[in-house]
C-alpha cells in the first residue's frame, strides 16, 4: 500500500515526458536531453563570467583587471554556497523521486532554497562590514583597492542572495527533469549581463568602468533569480519555495548538506587556491596578476563545459540508482564519461592552438599577454584530469557516496596544489605557481579512476529493479555498502 501510494503520488508530480526520460528513453537520448541545456547554459554563464574581465580589459587599465581578479576568490564563495545547497538538494531530490518519495523531494528542495538564502545573507553582511580589510589581505592597495571595493559592493554585498538563489533553483529544477527550464533561467542572466556590460562600462552617459561591470552582474543575477521564482510558483511541481517545517529536521538537512559538502568544499578550496595564487603572484606586479587572472578565466570555460555535462547527468544517475536499475545507471555513467572526456580534448586542443589570441582578446597589454600566454599553456592541460575528477565526484554525489566525493574534492584543490605552489614558485618563479594546478589534478585523477572502477564493478552486481519503499531519507554510505 505504501509503495502504491508513493508511486501514484510521484506520477502526479512528474510528467510522462520526464518519467520517460528517467526510466525508458535510450541512454544517449536521456543523457543528451538533460546535458545539452545544462552545457548551453554553462557556456552562456561562462561568457557572462568572462564578460566583466573582457569589457574592463578593453579599458586598457591593468589595475582594473587586477582588481576584478582579486574579487574572484570571494565571488567563488557564493558558488560554494550554491553548490552546497543546490547539488546536495538535487542529489537527495533525484534519489527520492527514483525511490517513489515526492514528499522527501519537496522537503529537500525547501531546505536547499532557504538554507542557501540564509547563508548568502550572512556572507553579504560579513563582506559588507569587512570589505576593505579582506581585500587588503588579498593584495589590494591604492587604486587597485578602490576598484576592488566598488566591484565587491555590487556583485557580492548586494548580489549574494540573488546569485545563490538562481543557482540553487537551477540545480533543483534540473533534478526534477526540467533541464530546459534550468538552462533558460541561467542563460537569461548571462545574455543580459553581456548586453549590459558595454552599456554600463563604456557609455558616455553611464560609463562607470569597474563599477558598471559589477552593476551589470548584479542586475542580471536578480533577473535570473526572479525568473526561477516565477517558474517554480507557476509549475507547482516538486520544487517548492514554501519553508516546510519538516525540511529543517536533522535528517533532511544532514542528507542535503553531507552530499553538497564535497561540491561546496571544492569551490571553497578553489577559492583558497586562488587566494594563494593572487598572494604569490602579487610579488610579480599587476601584469602578472592580470595575466594569471585572464588565463584562469579562459581556462574556466573548458572546466565549465565538462562540469556542465556531469552535472546535467546527475539526476539521471541518482534516479536510476535509487530505483534499482543499476544497468541503466552504469550505462548513463559510461556515456556521460565519453562525452565529458571528448569535450575536454576539444577544449585542450583549442587552448593550445589559440593561446595568445585568447589572452589578447581580453587585454592588449604586451606584458600581460606574455604572462597570460605562458600561464594558459600550462594550466590548460588540467582540463583532461579535471574531467575525470568531475565524473567521479558527480557519480558519488548522485549515489550518496559522500566520503569518496569529499576525498576527491580535497585532493583536487587545496590538498595538493597549495603546497605545490610554494614549492614550485621557489624553483620556477611565477611559472611554478601555474604548474601546481595540472600536477595536483592529475594526481587526484588517478585516485578517482580507481574509486570509479571499484564502484561500477560493485554496482554491476546489484539486482535490477531492487528498489524498496523509501524512508524519508535516501540511503547512507553504510546502507549502500550493505545492499551492494
């Protein structure tokens, strides 16, 4: 009776098209239908993340570009918050839906939304109160400090809540099977930012330089968040904006946060890594800081495409893992992996063959271009190993294997690359800082491959359609180990 109730209730929540994608569609078609909108939105989001650096760089002032670069690690904390609640909520939602528990999915979405808003508000307050000491500690001084403060006030102090909310809702809507809607919402913000940047940065009446670029980012994130709020209210599906009391119970909150923690930690460690990069690179001047900033922004596009593929497939993997169809889950993982690695190779080829034009597109200072070109030719190699890491972490997040995902996240960022930066910089000034990224990533990739092979072998032996009526929470690592 209980299973029948959940099944009927779930069918009322998911449309026939969404159920077909999760359960019946050929795996390549299912993966592509979920991944394509995610990748497109990621590309547009990358364009919008690059837009500020690009248009500010057109002003020809290395100090302005350096100021925007110094704010990037702080902005990444918003990404970390969105990943904590968005990816954690999406994983719990997809597994709850796969095992026939839409009420559990709604509780997870409610906690993810309001938890993300609360943490974003706290970050806004902290950075608003301590903006100058924080930026000074990051290496900002003089005009670089003033530009950085102007940029931070709009993008982070004023923009933290809409930035986090739009990203969290995109993850949750995608977990419900509405990948196209998620892609439209993120793309809307990206397109608007690209359109507003030249107006706010260069226009004779409105031209505000760095402040204009920050204001364009704020407006675009607000519009994107508004789109998702209206979408969720209109669709009335599994994702809810209502602060459900049970959503804040210990089980639901721990389930969401423990799964989202690896993604959050990866973003936070990336922030720490970028802080160390900026700290060490400050010794070489504005041109070096701007050069590594542009190189990292260009390389970010490669990382975003590969990560977009894996994130798009997460709901499909989690749904079929929870429903007991392990064969379909394994096929989804293998097809996703092939797509991810193929795109990583394409991105690497483009980065190596068009290195200088890519850097010069952002700033036309010969010294900065020289630094950026050398840096990009080194760090672009990390896209191959990072793609392996993204695959493994996504699989473990989707299936609730939080400890493995956590270990891989720490290895990729912070655990290896930060010590390597100090060691290599002492022997290879400036260049050694960039060399730390691919070395750390390839080391983590070897561990990821071992973990992934062992997991897929275990999952292959699991019985098909072995799902049982669910409890309010998805299985833990220990529960999974016993079933496998």
